[in-house]
């Protein structure tokens, strides 16, 4: 039997994987231009961004939406 694939584009993708891939693709400056949050503008790091995004749902939603659209 064939296992059914999830329709969720974020299925199996961690927040760390998303942020790392977006930084590799856009760089911190490009990311800050697309999503105006301080964790991308002021002394950015993966660790500090993850800490902020895990606490801040609206920002996480924007990051996840950008990730999905970049996969287009």
C-alpha cells in the first residue's frame, strides 16, 4: 500500500530548517526587507530568531508563508 503524502507544505519541516533555508536564500538583509522584525535586522542569528519566532505567532506565520512562497 502506498503511504499518503501530507498536503501540508510544512509537514516534517522544523522552524530551524525554515529559517536556515531562508537565510541561505535571501541573506539576513533580504529577510529583514521581506519581514520587518528586529531579530532579522539587529545582530541576527539563527538561535535568536528561533527564540523570538517560537514566542511570536504572527511573526512565525509570516516566516512560514515566505518559506512556502519561496518553494513555489
